[in-house]
């Protein structure tokens, strides 16, 4: 059965004792410049630095509620899910092993290990996924998918649930798309609490597999590792489960690397918090959308995470974008 708003509400109750209720923030200066109201759900301030903690915590709690206490949880991830599973497993006294491709952020790999998980580096993401699946066949071992699972989707949906309970209805909700778990949960919560709002997915133009999957009606897989600053959404394909939700979205927008760099710099500056490129890319889509709108709009943006390593930060700041004030005129 598909995930319902009741599942998201139950997930919120289940994980509330362990997660932060992250703030909704805004920049009055940005709103003045754009002539619209943009609200940001600051999941960059969440446990383990990203929204992924919501799904991971809900997954582990659901296992325990159903009478399962695995000796080990295994996962594969490009970074934020890895940290979230490591954190949630340690929280409930369970060992964790995370399989990661060697090209992942070194900061995210070290952070995963710092939460007590064993980190296994593989040459490719495909090898990492194969390793995790093989390990999950061991006795009393569970595999925690990064997005393609009802418990994960329900947990991720609590970010928008919290937001809309605080804000009331909005005109549109924007969220980045990697595997589709955040967008799937966001869709469920938005349709229930702000049914007239659009739910829009955002991808880098260099990693637009979800956009192409929805356009063609069949899941498309990236042939190579995409060259994008937004390392948190480099998932090669969306999930079989999440794809069914993505087909119900009101649209996808893609953002080029220049725009990702621009908004990473500006959001870090305006909001005075650490925002990773995978979060900031959504603002490139917001401005694209607002240019086509009549009248003042109120939109919600999910800032999915704040984990950035030094190498990525240096790439982002190779060009100073703060001399170009945000505007809908360009």
C-alpha cells in the first residue's frame, strides 16, 4: 500500500524524541529582492546534518517496534544516508556497516566512521550496493535502503509535515531529488496539508535521471558518475517505489552548475548557516518558477543538508558570486 499521511504522522510521533524540530527560516532581504516569500526548512541543522536522519531513525524504530533487533544494519550511500544510519544505529545500540564508493566526500566518510559505523570503500557505487546487499544476507543483518522503502519515505515526509503545520498553506514546495525519498514523503504531506500547493522536484542539469524518467515514463539510469557540485543527489537512478510518487509531482526543474554555485554562496551568506550544494540547487529552480508567476507567491524550500567538505567548498568559491545580487530579472 502507498504511504499515507497517517504513516507520516505516526513517523513524526515515533521519531520526535530523537530528532530536532528544525526551524523555518527566511531572509527578509532576499524576499524584498525577489518580491515573494521564500521559507526554508533548515534540515542542515538536523541530527547528522541532513534530513536523512528522519528516515533512518524511523526505519530503525519500526524494526524495533516489530520485534526485530538486528545485530547489524548495513547500508550504501554517497554520504548523508550513511551518516544517518550510523547515527541511528548507535542511538539504539546496533552495529552498522556502510558501503561507500571511493569518490564520496571524504568529510562524509569520516563523519560516518565517527558515529561508530564500519566504513567499507568500494571502487564504484554499483560495487558498494552489491556489497551491502550481500552483507544483508548474513544472520540477523538488515539492509537499510537510502530511499526506496515505505518507512524511509514516511520518515522523510515529516520535514514537510512539520513545516506546513507551522506555516499553513503555501503555493509551492521545492525539494532536491536524488533517489526520490524526500520528494515522495514531501508529496504525501503536501497533498494532505496544502492540497492546492505544487510539489516540484529539482535536479542538476548534469544529473537529470529523475526528470528523464518521468518524461519517458520509465526509470532511466545515469551511465557515468555525473560531474556536479551537488554530490548529495548523484544517485544513478530513482527507486522503483519512489518513482510511483515522482510521476505524481507537478513538475521537475533542472539547474546548471553556475546556478548551484551561485545559490550555495548566497544562502550561506543570507541565512548565516552551512548549506550544501544539494540543498542550494532548489533555489535555482525557485527563481525559474517565480519568473513565470503573477502575483506574490509563498514557497517552501527544503534545505536538505549542510555537510560540505573543504574540497567542495574550494570549488564553490572559485568564483565570487556575491557581487551579483539575486533578482528575477536575469
